């Protein structure tokens, strides 16, 4: 089993549906931010006779992408990982949970049952290729549901408001291609406003679905402590290698007395 520990950061190959996985990766820590990028609610594709379609013809076909028989099965999956994850969240912590349209209601329902309060939605729109006139269209691609432990206080007129959207290309910083091209990679510039708003330097950021390690890498770059789980050996290894690289880049920059110029 892949396990990476660098400074206070940890990424373990483990199943995020098991309480024991969180006990191992969190130790005695609590997370200020639970940032979760779970598998989306994609259903098994069937032909007219009810047989599962050949994965070769599926639009999204990748071993890292899991498909569910029904939305109910997705709800049960959500409940299994969310309950132990929320148990790690501090009394004033927040949860940011990514989803597609079909997964929105199951996640809202399970989060509400687990005692979280919905604070709003963050939208990620992706830019397409430029047309003849140079114009680019942005397509709403994914959303993150934001939750707190308590209702969001009414903002005063002078208050800054939380980030609500981000528009970008898919792999703006080139990190997806650098780290084996995970099909659901999230760029740093997308994660940055969320991590900055919902956690502070020194806080623990917990990611139960590490993939290629984007959340952990962003957490380290922003001075947070990263704790993450990933079930697949390949992605646990990639996440671990990326964690080591970003910590080394951070330390080298600190030794030089300036910020790192590029993401690891
Ligand atoms: C949506 S992707 C995360 C992508 C990630 N944000 C990135 O930027 O690379 C979900 C990941 O969760 C992993 N996963 C699925 N089920 C899991 C489970 N029960 N426990 C831990 N990881 C799981 C998958 O292998 C996949 O890598």
C-alpha cells in the first residue's frame, strides 16, 4: 500500500468509505476544510436490451471513473464516505464537495443528514477553443457545493463575499499532463480561491479522493497541512510523488527567500 509522509503532510492509499482510513491519515488532527472531489454520479450506460454498453463506445471511459447502477446507489456511496469524513471536520469547519448535476441532490441530502448547512454553490466554467472571431465560449462544467457546520451569517455591506465562480481552460497550468493526466484533474488556480477562503495557513485540509494530488499540492503551496486518501495504487503513488515535489519546491524557495515560480 502506497503511503507518503512528508513533514506534516500525509497521503495514504486507502478507502475513504472506512473510518479506519481517516483515523490513520488524520491521527489526532481535525480538518478545517474538507475538500472532496468524489467520483461523479455517472450511471452505467445500457443498450435497449438493458445490457451494459461496451466501455469502448462510452464518452467517459477510464478505469478511474466509476459508474453507478442508480442514483440511490450513488447516495449510499456518498453516505459511506461522507459520514466518517465529516467526523474529522472541526466545529467551525467547512466542506467543499464537487459534483455533476445528477450528484447534486444526493450530496445535498446526505450532507444535510450529517448536520452540515448548505452555504452556496461554486461554479467552474471551462473555456472552449477560440472561434473565427477569436471569441471563446465558456461552458459550465462542474460545481462545488459549499457547506458549513453552522448557518452562514448575513454579510455586512463592507464584508468581502466568498468566491463563487472560476473560468479557465482545462489544464491551465499544465499540471494534469505533468502528473499522468488524471481525467478529473483540478488546476491550482481553481482550488486556490476555495482553499484561501475556507482555510488559513497552518490549517489541515482533508481530501478523501486525492486522484493526482491536486488538493494536497495546492494545500502545501498555500501553507496548509495536507491529508489525503486515494484508493487506487497508481494515483496514490502519483499523489505521493507530487507531494514530495511540491514540498521540495517550497523548501527550496524558502531557502532562497522567495516564492516558488512554478507549480510542482
Ligand atoms: C474525481 S477524482 C479526483 C481527481 C483529483 N481532484 C485530481 O485533481 O486529480 C476521484 C478519485 O477518487 C478515487 N476514489 C474513488 N473511490 C474511492 C474511495 N472509496 N476511496 C478513496 N479514493 C477513491 C478515484 O480513484 C479517483 O482518483
